[in-house]
C-alpha cells in the first residue's frame, strides 16, 4: 500500500516583450514570398505574421505562459509534467532538490509548446534554440528555466506536506 497524492496549481513562465510593429514588419518582409518558403523560414514567417496580428488587432499582449501544473506522487515517486520539450538540466535541478526519493520530469505532457532551453544554452545556439524563438508568437525569457524549477520545487514541497490524497 502506498499513498497517492496530487496537487494542481497554476504556474506562469515569463515571456520576453514582443518586438515593436516596425521590427516585426521588417522581419516579415525580409523573408520574401511565403509561397517559396519552407522549413525554418516558413516557421519564421508564421511567427512574424502572428506578432503583427497581435500588435495590430488589439489582442491583449501576454507577459507569460500560464498553465495548470498537476503533480502526482505515488509513494516516494513524484511525477512533474511539462508542456514543453525541456532540456535535461532542468530535470536534474528539480530532481536534485526534490523532497521525494524519486522525481520524474515528463516532457510534452499536458500540451506541447516547443523547446524549453536553459539559460546556459542560448549562447550556444543550434536548432532547438532557434525553434524556441519561432515556435509561437511569444518567446520565453532566457531565465524562464529558473522560474520553472523554482515553481515546481515549491509545488513538490506542498505536495509532500498537504497534497490531496487519492
């Protein structure tokens, strides 16, 4: 017999401010004819279109990605889902400071919002970093990994103390 506990809370990861309209229009124009684009350039085109639409239609500009975080513990094992494809460094930091004997972080769970790099990876560049900039209208701040780790460690502490028993 093992206890099953859950905790559900909203957490918010910070977004970078959107570029201004002139920058977005310039970036979109630099890509040329969308019918001739493919791969990463097509992804960039879609992103700049979304930024321009947000800035010109009165859609409220978001300051962060708020999502419902649902942690589950089965005895000494805690499950921490992420709606991103997270970099392993976040998993290691959460596991290293978790109050649970075993903590398993799950990527692409309860949604799929693209790559979630750690701040040390931005200077290295590469496919995942580039895609994290063009997956959506908004881009997480370079230190959003710190927020994700901090918020989930708080939830793990609450889960061990007062999680709902199923």
